[in-house]
């Protein structure tokens, strides 16, 4: 049972998109200096230059906590560090989404990413920077704020949008 939680890592829900399903069928590769696993609570905390990969999904940070729901599926992944990082290619015909922040939270069921404090988001040639960015992978919706909980000071929103082709 303990190994199960360590390996569920980035398992997806049955209602997953095509990219999610392809990722869910791939092996999970995790590198870290330490693992603290609580099977009863449904958490796995990796520390020390953490690098988690599964298919097109990658999460890195100094500390990454994975939480699972009652069905044993990933519900949330939280990465913390000076430049915590998440990337995924939502669908084969879309560019890879890359996000950075001091805190990066991936909400699996909603396919939503929160990038907090020195947040940065890149997809294709479009870029967004600010204190807090929220990105919905399937809908390609970005919400940004200069100030938010967990953000040091005020970090104005900056964006570069490429013309439609």
C-alpha cells in the first residue's frame, strides 16, 4: 500500500483529456533526496531537488507534496522553491505550457494551475508575469493579479501576446 501512494504520483481521473490519458499511461519517474509518506493521510512529500515526470507532465521544486483523493487519484500537487516549475502539453496540437513561481499548485481534477510569487507562464510565444497567475489548461484561460496571499509585495502584471496566425 505504501508503494502505491509513492507511485500514484501523477495518476489522472477517468474523465481526463487526451493528453492526460496519454500521460497517465506513462511510467512515473521521481528523483528526490527524501520521501515522507503518510498512506493514511494520502500524502507523499518529496524534498531535495525534486523532479517528477510522467509523459508530458513535469513538476520540479525544492519540496513537492502530492495529495490523493479517496479513490487514490492525484488531487493536488504543490511544488515550492525559489523557482518551482510545472510543464505539460495539454494536447498534441497545442504548445507546451510552462509555469514558474515560488509556489506552484496543480489541481488535477480541475486541470488548473496556480503560480504564486514571481509567477511566470509561457505557452507558445505568449508570456504572462506577475504576483499570482491562475491558468486553466483545457480552456486556456489566464487570471492574473499583482497582489495575492503568499505574494511578497506588489508584482505588476506583464504580458506579451503574439498575433493570431
